[in-house]
């Protein structure tokens, strides 16, 4: 099954330490270590592929939205 946000399809994969998941031709995610409830992942991807922790990515998106709104507010004052 392929993940598709629009259709709500999700793929659940079980992996053990030392096993990997491949995404497309250029991303490999290896389960490096499992300690209790913490999993260490090794991500291999081209340097052009941005890789973020989800919470950091959400902060970046929120900041970009604030900046874009601020730019729109400034343009309204120029008219």
C-alpha cells in the first residue's frame, strides 16, 4: 500500500534494529537502535533532500506563515 494523505491510506511497517525502510530511490531509513521507548534512526538521503524532526518542521511552517502574513499586512499599508 502507498501512503496518500488525500485518500487516508497509511502504511505501518514493523522493523527491528538493523533493518531499514526505503522511500523511493533516494531515501533509506535504518533502525539504528531501540532503547525502551526511544528509537534511533539513521537517515540516508541526498543533501538536497531536507530532513526535519516533525516538531521543528511545524515551527518552520508556522514562522513562514507569520512572515507571509506580515508581508501582506505591509502591502495593505502601501495602497
